C-alpha cells in the first residue's frame, strides 16, 4: 500500500468511536456517497491528499481500483446487521432517503464488479 493510501485510511478512521464504526459501515457509506453524488464527485479529487488517494477523478468508477477492492472485501466480509438497518431507518425518517446498499446489499457487486 502506498503512503497516500495509508494516509487516506488513517484519516478515514481517525474520528471513529471505539466499537461503533465498523468496516461494513464505511464500505456501504462510501458506496452510497459515490452513488448519491455521482454527478459531483469527480470534482472532489483535488481537495486533499486523502481524496486524491481514493478518488479516481471520474463519476462512473469514482474510486481507485485498490479502494474499490478494499470496500468490496469489507462489504462481503461483514454483512448488514440489525443495528445498521436501524441506523438506515433512522436516517430515512430524518432525511427522507435511504442507503440502498443497506437495504439491498447485492446491488454493490452489480454496480462495482458486474
């Protein structure tokens, strides 16, 4: 793993609370972010070293291949839990939108590794 990739992952987990943030949450949140903001995310690449390390500057693949592989590994290794479903429901009741990758985890592979 390159230094920039390591730094990006360190930033990713820097503010996590012990026992609350799991890799599955990060993976599905990133997949949601890429899907929800696909029309804008290509412009985010130059916003810092962490962004440059994980974003590929496009609105279709969005992430660097190494990061997609990592997110897919995390997503597959750690299935959606009841607590994650509960957070998704709470977000829906507040924001009016849901993370489709929590509701339908099989969508991840159809989009990023068809």
